[in-house]
C-alpha cells in the first residue's frame, strides 16, 4: 500500500480523485476494457457508529465465550483446529 497526503498531490490528480472523495469508486481500464486499477473511497465511521460496533462486538464475544463454555471448548482447542 502506498500512502500519500492529499495535499501532496497536484491539482490534476486531485480533480481526478474528487469523485472518490465523494464516495464513488473509480475504475481504470485499458483500451481493451480490461481492469487495470481502481480507487475505492475510505469511509470513516462516526464516533457513534464506532461505539455501536464495539458494543456489538462485545456482545458477540460474550455469546461466543458462553457457547464455548457450554460445549467445553477452549480457545486453545479452537487454535489447534485452525492450525490443522
């Protein structure tokens, strides 16, 4: 991955990327119509969305821990199964 600040780009590149900055994916094709590259916008979650996601993750972890305990399965058991 290459990271660059928007301020480091020249005006032509900023103009080209403007639609991606508005949430639209850009796809670049060659003259034969074959996909060469794409630019996908990055959408950051709001603080409320982050908090809701963390709460949902916490609930999922609790449910998983409870189900594993009821089945008598440990994290080490799961790790061993994933490595096999």
